[in-house]
C-alpha cells in the first residue's frame, strides 16, 4: 500500500490540488477567489501531464550509444503552451473583475445579482 502511494506521488498531489481548486470555484462567491481556484485547478492539470511524460531512468530523446529508454518531451512542450494560455486567461479574468468592480462596486456574485435585480 505504501509503495502504491509513494510510486504515484505526483498523481495524488495533482488529484488533491484538482479537488481543492474545484472546491474553491464552486464554493466561493468572490470572483477573485474563483480565479485563484481556476489557477490551482490548471496547475494540477499541468502537474498531471508533466508527471506522465517522465519515465524512470529515461533520458532526453537524443540518439546516442548506450541509451535505450527515453522520456517523452511532448507533454512538457504542451504544458509550456498551456501555461502561456493560462496566464493570458488569468489576465482577461482579472480585467473582467476590474470592470465588474467599476460597474457594481463589488466583486461578490450574490451582491452583483442583488444590484442587477434592483436595476430592473
């Protein structure tokens, strides 16, 4: 049992982070906290994909004498692209939160809904 947990350590960490991020997004009404939860969730997916790309005893895929086990570099490249997209998504989300705050003087979903109902 201990070997199962220690051998799959990164998978367990990514699952715990994923559940924490999902909980934050679902439970909180503050828009900034929701953005933080989304970033935690995205980071857990990054950890999951990167951990799948690493092979024990593997080396970079450079053909030389004496190497027979290679790690796959594709997940690392894809995650590098995903990190850039994540930063851009966070920037857009923060810009939206700033605009919402300017209009409603609040970043809490429930207060914004009350204000919208009063305007109608």
